[in-house]
C-alpha cells in the first residue's frame, strides 16, 4: 500500500500531491474498524508502505511492545517498503550491468570461456540481463495498469495515458519473451537481404510504431504530475534509445566486423545496459506515481470455505 500526503485532504480541494480529486473519492473508500474487516470476510493481502499506520516491527521491538497472536481467520498483512524495493532493484541492476560489460569484453577478446560469458553476455539473448529486462517489463506493465485503474477511479485526466503506456509496455514484454523482433529480422533479411544499418531489419517496422506511440504519449504526459514526469521521461528515453535507436549502430557494426567481435559485443552490452537502467528508472517512477494517485492498494484473495 502506497501512502500519499492527500489522504485526508478537504472536500473539493487540490491536494498537496498535485492531483485534483472529485468529492466522491476524497472520503475513505474502505470501511473503518479493525482494519476494515469483519469476521467471515475472505483473507486479504494488504501492501503497506512504512509509516502508513501503526509502528513498524523494528519500532515495536525497540519500545518493548510485543505482537499479539493473530486470531483465526484474520487477514494476512504484508508490509512493502518501497524504498528497500528501489534499493534492491538498483543493486541487482548494477550487478547485471557490471557482469554484462565484463562478459561482453571477455567474449569479444576471447579471454573468458563461453561457458561463463553466456550467462551475462549482452549478445547472447538467453542470459540474466535478458531475464532482468523481462521481469522489469512485466513489473512495469502491472504498475502501469494499476496507475490506470487508480487514475480512472478518481477521474484523473492522465488515466488514458497510463493505459496507453501499459499497453506499449505489455507489447514490449511479449516481444522480449518470445524474441519477436529477432524472428521478424530473420524473415525480412531472408527476403530482402538488408545490409549496413538495416542488417537488423526489424527496426523498419518498429520505428514507425514507436514514433506514433510517442506522439500520442506526449499529449498525456502533460496531464501527469510534474514529479512523475521528471522520473518517467529519463527512464523511457533511456529504454527506447537502448532498445531501438541504437540498433542501426549495432547493425552497421555487425555487418562490418561480424557477430561476436569486440565492437559488436560492447555495442550489445551498451544497449542492454541502457535498457536495464531505463526500466529501473521506470519502475521507480511508477511507484512514485502510485503513491500520488492512491492512498493504498488492497489485493483480495477470494477463497471458498468448506
């Protein structure tokens, strides 16, 4: 659950988070009482950010408080520390980028065996960096669609923008999962025999798609909170540059020097690193956007009782 400054804003006022909420959504949408639950309700998983309500476990230990035993049927509460999530993501990304550069250099200069470099080599798509990109794309898709649901619920004008971004990211996730653009490049090259900057010919199809999506998204970016824009734009630019714009350079290097050369390996490592860093920035910006759009997120696991 992600806290926001305007959870108790006055009716009809603009919140300090920068969003104007309609009067009917300013009131707490969840019931009061013991966490809003009644006996017999289905179990719930609540995602809370630190400090939203009550003391943290470490604070309770320092003050000598003890945690009571949960009653049967009481919902499970899971606290998500978004700051630690960001720190973990950046630690993993830093490790992947470093290992990607080392493995790519080792593969290009032939001083590391393939049995080691294949796990992190940017030019070998079945590896940990690709897995990291895929997981970040999936996470971004889920967060973007959650932002869309939260914005639509409060009738925020940015809702359509969140939905469009979510669909674009979902397509990128699917593409990365099934190697769609690599397959498209093989088909086009077999038919038209492209060389030079068009060696990886999938860009012929993806460039117009990216341009059209960008033109539409610019319109909706204006409706988003300035703090979100400042975080979202650098991540999007880095990812698109690494995924699409740098591809002609890689195509030229592959055509001139060949696959597996140090030039091609380092270009692939740069491309993957830009995508990983861009996606990490994107996830961070979406966590911030959620904290501004909604005071909490509640996931309910509906189960049948025997």
